[in-house]
């Protein structure tokens, strides 16, 4: 034998005694009167077929009202109360409960949990479905590898799903199902007495205060050949960290270090399990059942996987519709694969299909969910068969035009040099496609005929700007176009910084810069400013998709990647004078323009696409022709700096007199 695993022999577990008739449910208590009350009420509300004794250990609680409540309830005979005269720590409190009756199985139940129905009967059935069972853990909202709906996350209960409804759903959909897991999770942990007798109790020396003790026990049990199971038909609510309060993070970190020292293989085992995530299929069954039973109508969004403004709009629209609809998003994962994701905060539901091989399963899945409407946002990157959904589902659909893909394979109406093509007509377009072929090698007339079939059969073609609407309508005229700007949240306005002394004009550019977005024009502006020694400085909140000259060579620098939620605060921090949009194509909307307008700063942009339309009435906008060279833009910026400096000197002179 050469491998480590082969050289280690785990003893076979044989002649397991019949399961004990009584189970002790052990609840250690330290803090949290309300949580403890709810826990005990849930326990007492549901009598079990399994004989059980509730054993509560008051570990010298610092909350007198909690201790008084426990004594009062214990006097009614509802449970057995053990009171520690001094605080012994969570692990010792648990051990005191486990040694109370040396012949019984035990369930360790945190005092911030709530149970429902015949939960214990189901756990017990799972425990004795395999003679090598050591522990059983149920599903919960807050149970690391046993968490639902999101794996390894602290979850709230899903909206409109109470503990009662969820536990009943788990009991129905996953009836009798279990799966082997590498470790028990201590919030609700069934331990067979046979395992306990072989493995021993929790290690109160290494893990006195709690965190890590159940993982250490689980590793010792694995070494002796015992198994740990997730009981898939039980769901227990767990609030989490009530007893430990602010020390939770500290205790957790310390426990991980101890585990690493005493069980070096622990994190490898857990890591492998998390990567494979074999529990996913059990969670997906519950997700699907919840979706099918939801009273909300189901919408399907179809989009690409390239991010950007399209993805931002899709997410914001899904959030906006989320209160009254269940929104599912279909997007490509490869040339053949697609995913369908439930666009709901707090959910992780996502399923995968390979086209064309599993197209029937995709159709059946969407029909089962009773999708009633489709919203087509983009098809770039998608397997062409996805478009067959529009016919096969036989339901109405909308199309939102995010760019010019329906009329041009180049998407942005740009030449190979990155500037606006001017829409040169059929001959010019085909000449462009001869150099840069589009999808399927279509000529421009075939391309537009292909998309015309999609657009004319749609209920609505939604355009976020009138410029976009008219530009697309010029080629595909017989569709039902609707002008509808993208919905957006309200933003604050930045404070006025005009009174600050300026030695240069700071010009801000927003977003990810490509050639079409004006990267080369911006670089040329910085180079011209350097060459003419102009007091101009260009700063990009974002990054470049290509190599570009920047500091110290030219007055241009990049902040780097950012989250949309940060953008307004980043604009404020830069204290710039003007925001510049060097785009060389007719933008259809531009979310970054929205942020710029909310900032109240001056804006410079090309007289092209949505810019000239959206900036009508904006108090401080400067528009130049889209093909203006860098020198013209810099002349504009320098004139603004000169005017700003003159105004400041005038104010200074007036105040001085």
C-alpha cells in the first residue's frame, strides 16, 4: 500500500444495538429570552411519536429574567432544567446534558432555533436508515453546508414562506431523502448513542466556549468509520449567534485555527465538498417547487452574458418587477449552453441546459413553470435555437433595443477604426461586412430580414431614447415601437465646489473605455494637453480595455474597477470640474450619463445618439460634433478653465475692495 488513504484502516461498525426508545433533546441556554421562549414553544407545540425528554441547561445566564422564565416553565413539568452555578462554557454545558442519560440518543438544539411538525421523528428515521450513522443534521436557513436557499450563507426565510410552510414543503418534496456530508452542523445535531459511546464527548479543553466542537467530533467519528448525513426532509429555523453576541467572529476564527492544527485534512474535505456541492440537487427540488407554487406570474428575460448597461437594466427591471412577478433570466454559458436563473434577492436558483440536446427539457421546464411573457433583451452569444422559444412557448414577448444589433452585426454602428460609420447604405454596409463578417456570415439585407421577423412579431419594441427608436425604425419600419427610458433610482446631487481655487481643469470620464467609447480620443486629448502645456487633467473612474498612455507620460490616470453603488461617492471625491463623454458611436441611453447628470457637474459630450436628446435642458452641457478632433475638445476645456479663473479673480477683486 502506497497511498495515505490506503494505509489507514477504519474499523467496520457491526452489531449496532437497537435504537434507544427515548431521545434527549438538549438545549444549552445562556442569553436571549425571546429566542429561548420561541424555541421551547415550538418544541412543546408538536408532540412526537418518538419519546423524548427536553433537557435545558442554564449555563449561569447573565439575564435574570431568562433564568426566572426557565425555572417557572420547568415547574410545570414541560422540561428538565439543569442550572450551572457558574458559567462553564457552551461545550461543558452540552456535555453535561449528554452524560445525563448514558443510554439515550441525543439531539443538540440551539436555543435560537425553532422546529415544526414531526421534525424529531423524521430526524430519527434518517439516523437509523444506515447502520453506520453517527450524526444527522437538518436543512436550515443558517447552517453553512446545510443552508437554504443559498448554500453556505446566513439566509433570511424566503419571502412569503414561513417556517411551517417551508418545513412542510421539505417533508413533502424531499421525503425520505438524505445525503452524506463531511461534518455535522451544531445548531441541530442528532447523535446516535452508539456513535457517542465510541467517539466520546465534545472536547471542552480545545473548544470550551463553543464553535468548532461539532466539527472536531465529526472528524473523530469519521476516523472510526461513522457517517454524517443531511436529513433533506426536515427544515429547522436558526437565527444564529444569539448566545455568543459580538464574540462570534473571534471564537469562530480561533476554532478554525484549532481545527487546522488537530485535523489538517478537515479544510480539504470541506473544500472538496463545497466545490462539488452534492446538496445542490436537493435545494433545486425545493426551489422548483416554490416557483411552481408561487402565486406570482412568471416572466422570462433573455439576454447576453457580457454585462454592461444591458445587464444593469435587466437587473434593475427584475428588481422593480420583483414584488409582483417571478423573473427568470436566460443567458448563455457557452456556445451551446444556457442557464436559467431566478432573479430574486436571497435566492441562488440556477439550472443549466445544453442546446440543442436538452432543448426539449428546457421547453418542458419553462412550460411547467407557466411562463406567461418573454422580454428579449439581447441574443448575442446565444445558441440560435433559443429564438425558437418565441414560437414554441406561443406567448407574447417584448424586445428592448439596447444597441444596434438588430440592424448591424457590429452592434455599435462603428467602423474598424472605432468611429461612427455614418450608416453608409447597403453597399457600404456589405463592404464593411466583407472585412468584418457578422454572425453566420450574413449580408446586411439578410441580417435585417432575420431580425425583422423577430421585431414585427413582438408585442412592443422598447427604445430607451427617441434617437434609438428612429434609427432602428428607419430600417425595420413595420414594428410596434415604444419610447420608454430606462427606470432608474433617484440620486443625490453633489455639493458645489466652485469656490475652490483651481490651477487646472479636472476632466472626469466615467466607465469602461473601449475604442468605441472614445479611448483613443481621450488619449489624444491628454497628448495634446501635454504638447500644448494646457492646464488640463483627465481622470477616468473606470479602466481601459486596451493599452493607453497615462501618467507620468501624459495628464491621464485611471481609478480602476468600481461598483455602481460607489460611483456617486467616487465622483464627489474627485472634485472635478466637468464630466466628458468621448464616445464615438450613437449611444442608445448611457447609465453613466445618468450619474453625471445627477452630479450637477458640467457635461461635455458628442452631438450624437442619446447624448443630445437627454441633455436638452441640462443647465451646463457642451456638445460638439462627434468627429471633432482632440484639439477642438481641448480648446473647449481650456476656454472653460479661463472663464472659471476670470470669474474667481473677479470675485476676489470685488471682495477685496
